[in-house]
């Protein structure tokens, strides 16, 4: 049994041309700056990011206070999912603020 990894001689495959879906156009780099869109962060997402961070800090503080008054492991078990959801929202907003290279 012989494996055939590449075409030999005259058996060169023709390149496949792929077309864009209807309504989409191709933009070459440098035309109208459209190739740069999405590479820098969105500054409009900075305020929601700060607000989510404040909520995460508040939830962490509330968890700590609850742990001091109640059974610590139970309070952490109850509050961990809530703090986790808040952190996921925070990280989602941080992702929007940062440039694409991060």
C-alpha cells in the first residue's frame, strides 16, 4: 500500500474560487480604513465595565460580610455562583474595551 500525499506530474489540482455571499463585498487593506475596524477597543464600553467591576467588588464584600456572620463555607457556596456570573459579565465588557491583540 502506497500513500499518495501530493499529485505527481500532470495531476496538479486547479485552484478553487470561492465567492462571497450575496450582498458582501471584499475590502482590500488600506481602502477607506475599513480593514482597521474592530482592531481597537470600544471606549463606549468603558462605563459599563467600571459599573460591572463595582458590582463584583460589592458582591465580594457582601459575601465576606455574610461569611463573618454565618457559617463561612455555606455563605461562600451560596454566593459563589452570583459572584461568578458578575465576573463573566465584567470579563465580557473588559474584552470589548481592550484592543484585538489582547
